[in-house]
């Protein structure tokens, strides 16, 4: 009964009971229950069932897809790649012009998310799923020589493109590490900002774990800025079981409401959707500041 009432039903009552077949106790089995939703109440958010997909195979499919983006950026992919996409999403052309050509060619952002991060000089920024390094390099300019940016990506071909390009262009406060959103290679409370641009909702199967990792590596008061694809309803369970469909951006995304709920689950506060448009959303949240007792 308590479970039903916690789910938002009111006036719950047992209309019929049965007996326990082993003990004979009359009150041990409820055969028929009744309840109703209170007038004016809001139905609970319906959650998409977890995908039946092997996470290791999914990661391998994503790595293969984005290795092609790194090695052959000019070829046709299942999604737009490069500076023209970035300009359509709002990246200023003067900012893009400052980036190394190799970085621009393979960038795959979901939105121009950096302004929402409000990066200040001296801050530490983690770019989750950094790809060819475009956002990481732009964030490093905002963080300045006293700050630091760590780009994290699971695809070796992208990292081998990002790191040399950054070094050759003179970026000294940025480094790149191989890792996944679900297992960030950073210690607890190490960062002021976590960026995730077109990664968590689109490509990560265990989104809850990825968001918990973002929460872990942020300092108290740190900010999460996540630009991602959102959909009216999740793909079919059959599609969500195919790793290649995830890698092409066709199976992983969930509706905006579910994403908001997941962002709040690890403990983030001030969860907000800052912008929406063309199947994309920009989410922001903050890790609470610890209060002294």
C-alpha cells in the first residue's frame, strides 16, 4: 500500500484478500486492490527501460565510427562533421579560425556550449568525449595559463589528432587522456567545470554512471554543462540493442524530461535546460557547496 501511495495514488484499499497456501494466513495475500490518482496531480515520468546491449561492443562500435571521423573527416558520415556544422550551431567563425585545421575538420559538437560554462581564469575544466579537441582548446583559452583543461575520449585516433595539434599550436594548459564518460581518469573533486558536448545522451549506455562520474570529479560548487541530442521518445528496444545504431546516433538518445531527472539523481542542484532547438538541448547543473556544521 505504501508503495502505491508513494507512486501518487490516493484512496488505496484492498477489496479482496486471499490465503497463504503454505500457512493459511488470511491477510497474507491481496488479490484485488483499488486506487485512484488525485485530481490535478501530475503523472509520474515514464522511464525508458534500459537498453539490452553489451556495453563493451557498444564502445567498440563508437570507437570505430569516430576513428573514421578522425582519419577521414572529408568523407560522408552518418552525421555532420567539421566547421560548417559548428557554424550552424552558433560557433563564432573567429573562434574556429584560431583552432588548428586538423581539429576543426573532425569536430562533431551538439551545440556551442562554452558560453553557458562561464569558464574563469585559473579554473580546471574536464571535456568529456572531447573528440578532436575543439572545445578543449577553446576552454583552455578561457582558463588561461593558470588554469587547466583535460580532454577525455575513448578513441585513440581522435586523441592522436588532438594532442599533437594542440602542442604544435602552442596550447600549454591542455592535456588529453584516454577514458570513457563512465570512468573518468581523474581524482575526486578535481574540476571546476565538466563539459559534455554530444556525448552522454547520444552515445553512452550507462548515462546514470556517466553523470555520477561528472558529479564525483567536480569540486563543491562546480558546474556541469551538457549539450546533447534529445528525442520525443526513445528508439525501439530492437534498435537500442544494435551497437552500430548507437554509434550512428540513432538509438541512444532519451527524451528531455528523462535527461533532467537523471542529471539530478547524483545530487546536482539547479538543474536547468538553458536552450532548445532542432532536437538539441543544453543542460546546466551545479554540485552543491558543502556547508560547514
